[in-house]
C-alpha cells in the first residue's frame, strides 16, 4: 500500500490517536478507514463535551439536553472503535482479529 504524504485533519484528540497508529503501523485500507472514523468520533466527543461545559447538561426545563445524550452515544461508539483498533493491532496481548496484527513500520 503506498504511503500517504498527508493524513486527514483532526482536532487534538483525533490527531494524537492518528499519529499513534498511522506512524507505527502499516494498515490495510479498511483498517485505515476505521482509524480515521475513530479519530473523527473522538473529536466529535470533544466538541460535544465543550458544549456541555459551556451550556450545562440540563435545559431551561431541567431536562437532560440532547447534546448530553449524543455525547453518551458517541462514547459508546468510540469504545467499540478503540477496542477494534486494539484487537487488530495486537496491543491487548491477544489477537482476536481475523486479519492478524498490523505490521510495525520499519524505521529508516
């Protein structure tokens, strides 16, 4: 697979995760897509959390705002995505993924 010279643009959390995986592992296109979507999910959580911090978790009627529910939903997705990335990379000590561990990039 040819190496991309530029990756997608992410916020701080997504960029950190992307760097962790993209710089260390050679991935198939489907795994790279999973990584990109996981980074986007984490960045969305950051945006939702910032809104909750700024505007509070409750609306004027004292009900939980929809942004809180969305943040909770996105966290569940992120946990599943992160679990899948860890399984595929073999970082958990066992490799439950069907495709095997990622190859570690050669240095130099």
